[in-house]
C-alpha cells in the first residue's frame, strides 16, 4: 500500500480507500454484517485505512455496518469519513436537509451509527450552491469541530459539478474536496484541481471505476436490475462510455494489467489526488482494488 497526506489535514490516508454506497442496498443487493466485516478485514490486511460513507446510504445503514465493525476492531487505525445533507426515503430518493439544526441532528445520528466520538472528515454532500452558502450551517460545524466531534470538514461536490464550491471551500473551513474523477470523466482537472492546488485542499476521487464500467466486466447492451442504481443511468451515455472503455482496453491498457487496477492507478497519477474510494462487493474486489497501489511509481 502507498499513503499520501490529505491536503493539509495531517491525515495520512491509504491511496486506495473503501467507498460504502453499496452497503446501503442501492447496488443490487443487501449486505449482512458478516459480509461487510469480511470486506473491511481484507482491506485492513492490505493496508487500507480510509472508509468513506454517508448518512443516506440507506437510513444510516452503511454507517451502522461500519460502526459495528469499528466497535470490535482498533478504531485508531481507521480514518472515517462520512457526509451530511440528506435523509434516505427509498431507493434513489432523498430529502435535502442542510439547515444548521438538521445537520446538527444528523451529526449526532452519524456519531451513534458509527459508534465513534469523533468523525475524521465530515463532508457537505452533493448540495446546491445556495445550500452551500449558508453561514449558519458552517458556523454550527465550526462549533462542533471545536467541541471535538469533527476533526476536519470537506465538500463532496455534486455530480453535475460546482466550481463555486471548490473556489469557496476554504472560506467556509473545508480542507478537502471529494469529486467524481475517472478515466471517463476528467472535468475535475479543469474545474477543481486548480483550486485544490492553490488552496492546498486534499482531493478524494469518488466513482474512480465509473460505477463499474471501468472494471472490464460490462459491454455495450448490458442491462442492470431495477434495484441497481445503474438501471437509472442514461442509456445513450452508457453506450458511449462502454465504447470508450473498449477503446481504452485496446489502445491504452498495459499488457497483463487488469483494467480496474489500471483505472484506479490512472487517477492517482496526479499527486493532488490523495486517494480513490472505489466500492467493493466482496473481499476479492477489496483485494484487487488494493493491488492497484503497486502500479504507482513513487
């Protein structure tokens, strides 16, 4: 495993982390505690120390799976990141809850679900610019940080993008940007990375495997079951992306290197990217993801 500092937070994170949206039940299946434990155990054995989750991956469902694991293992070896701003209603439906009072309650719920006294990285989660520019919200978060409930603040920028949130992150006390970044979506290089470099913000790359499209398992024409978030993706864009994946395999993929590992290492070629946070459905995927660190030249 390789490790990098997450901006100026002082957190030394494994370059491969674990994303946990899948544990909330929106990626085609539910997970038992034993299954989640097996994933975390494998990741830990491979040197992974970063878990990223959110209050709305299920109704704190993913957080509870993480928390029950942490309660039985060494909490100090894990850097735990979670997010705020939504209430899970049902599959792919959320209520926005970004007021200071709402987020204060969410913070307490997340602390209980994760079974921790302090969250290492607490992130504004995919909210609009209007919701982001809420002085009362950030004042409350600063107070919670002084009280020791939060170590660092971040912004998980919504998928359609927001240059403003990257530009103003430091103003509101955020030290980390979490952005969609992968070989099929390079927008952050122009929109976010210049702000991160200038303001010394850490970068976490989410969706580094393009929701599994860069795993090499799928071909044009694939369909996903109705309880899988990918069933909601735009079919035309899916076809275009999968055609690009085939081109990458033919023209860019080094011989003998699995596409998924190449895709993760590709994101990490940029030193601004402290870590990628791919999801995984079993210990074998966790191990394969962690092996991507061996492709780095540093």
